[in-house]
C-alpha cells in the first residue's frame, strides 16, 4: 500500500480504497481474512484508529465483515458489489456526460457508437 500524505484525501479513505481495490482484483478472496488493524498500522506506521476507520468504511459497505474474536473477513459477494458500484459510477461519471456532450455536438446514437468502436480499435481493446 502506498499513501499520498500531501493528498487532500484522508488516509482512512485511502486505506479503504486500497483494500477495496485488493478485494476487487482478487488480492483478498471472498471469505479470506484481511490483516488486522494492528498488523496494518504497524506495517504502515499509521495510527490504528485511522486504519480502523478505513476498515469500518468497508464494513459499512458490506464488503468486509467482523467476526468477534477472529478478525475481519472479506464478505461473500464483495467483488460483485464492488463491480456493480463501479459500473454505476462509470455510468454517472462518464456515460451521462458523454451523451450530453454528444447531443450538444449533434452526434446521433449511431455516430456515437461508431466513435466508441473507433476508440476500442485505437485502444487495442480485446474481449
């Protein structure tokens, strides 16, 4: 994990985002235990309360579950929840704006789809 101390994003949010990314990419499998607050705070040289606040964000999202006396574990379905949240964010952050801008430029649906296909070809995107 790497942190940007000069970033305006609080450390606990950076911790939550990085742990979420690790869950999403399979760094932590569903059902597996994640490092404890104590372990992470010692490794990262960050206050345990800061680490716990980041972990609790993931608990609140239903991505991590606390098991009394055993630690924190990746919740079943966590990867799918992250995928759905990211798809919704992608729609809100990119697609809506793309459609609005295309409309302003007089680009119809068919032309927009052609541009998307062109972008796929230029970006060497494969399925």
